[in-house]
C-alpha cells in the first residue's frame, strides 16, 4: 500500500475525508497525539484499524466528532439522553482533551466499542482534526496512530515510522501540543469515574461539576503484569471501558527505569545505575523534566522514540510528583517502564 502524505490544505483534507467515507484509514493530528481514523459507523473500516495497529479487538476506540450536536446520534436517547453533568462538561471543556463515556446508540457497531454497550466520544480542539471530521461527514473512530504498545506518535514522522505502507494516508500536520492522550471520564454510573487521566485533571472536572470525581481503581494500583497487545486478546474477565486500561502501552524498545528523588538524588542514582549498565555494554540515556508535567507530557513520547532510533538500550527517567497533571503523565511513564521503579 502506498501511504499518501497529505497537507492541511482544504483540497487535501477533502481527499482525506473521501478516503474515510470509502472505508480507508487516515492518520491526523489532534491536540493530544496523532489519531488513526476510520468511519466509526463502518464495522469493516474499524476492524482494519485493529489490523493495522496490531490492536486487540476488546480494546475500545474513541469516536471523534467536530461539533457537540454530532454526539446525539451516538448516544442512547439522543439529545434527551444527555445528562445535566455531561452538558456542563461540554459547555466548559469541549472542544478539548476530554473524552466522555456514554451508553451507546444502536448505530454504532460493536467493533468500535470493543463489544461494550458504551461509547467513548470526544471533540478535539485541534482545528485540522475538526476540519477533517467535517470533510469526512462521519464520526471518526481513532486510537493513537502507532503500532499497539509503542509510544504514541506526536508528529507525522512518528506516524510514518510505524504506519507507512499500512494505512491509506497521513495528514502531515504540526506537532501535538499536549503530547499525551485525552482524559477519559465514565458518566454511565452514579459517580463520574476517570478511566484514563489526561490534561483535563480530576481537580478541573470537580471544579466544573461541583462534586466528587473518582479515579478507577486500576489507576491506583501497581500491577505485577500488563497484557501484551502483540499476543492478541488477553483471556481475562476484565473488559476495559477505555484504551490504556488493560494492555501494555507507550513502551519503547529500550528498557525504561523510573527513579524517585529530587534533582540531586536522581543524578546520583542515575549515574550509579548508568555506570553499571555501560560496563555491560549498554547505551544509557537520562531524562529529567524538572518535575514539570507539561514539559514532560509534550516531550516524553517523542524522546522515547528518538532514543530508540539512536540505539539506546536503557532510559532512566526522573519521576514527577503525582499531583494534578503530574498524575496523568506518571500514568504514561509507569506503563512505559512496566512499573520498574528505583526507590
């Protein structure tokens, strides 16, 4: 397959929109990471996303819309099925890096939702993304545009590294602003639950809703093992409501270790570990984001990919304080390291 490189000009986005309508796959920029888009209402098109990524079929996708009114056909009860809390979040936080989980309507194929009776929907703030959705005239199902388990792509070149020859086209847009995936909030129960943390923090959600918002218990645990997406659907009773809950994510080819401590403690520990690793012939990289979650989010995935390109075998990263946005970024760091922490 010849993967087209398309610009963000209107004529090229119209080409990309036609590819989506015809059942093809197009990678495109959002404010979070690059997405791999297919017509969310076309079961075979969505199935081809799973094949292109090597993604287990029980890992649900997020449906992207260009306007809030596009939500109505996707959720149970249409406009009348929208809760007061969902309306508040839409008014205050859309467009933006917030995904909300609703009961789904009958028009959405099971393959889009990983067999669940719920659907995850968001309206990206990236103008190119919304222009593409309008050009397609379809809601777009779009996980991150990378091979499953690898660091999410934040540039078009990152996408091509994994997807060239696997998909129909890439919209060659700008580097993503945020750098990690959207917050996923489950609104289907009595209490809102964060299934995946992101730039829209728990504190921000509570300030809008004026009530408690809880983290899903899986975000507060340090599991012994995470299912490997390369092995297909993991045979467990757990059915994830959001991407990022069940399978290994964000991992470079290099081994990653996270290190506790302030700047001086980190340098000392990293130096000692690095010296021992270099004695074994390993090439060691050290990353310190100065406890700045915004800086870490914007750079982490891109730097993990670049260090892989340069042949590093061990990456040592200073941990962030797990508060606010730092909690969200640490979620990605922990998974990239397979929860390997040096105290």
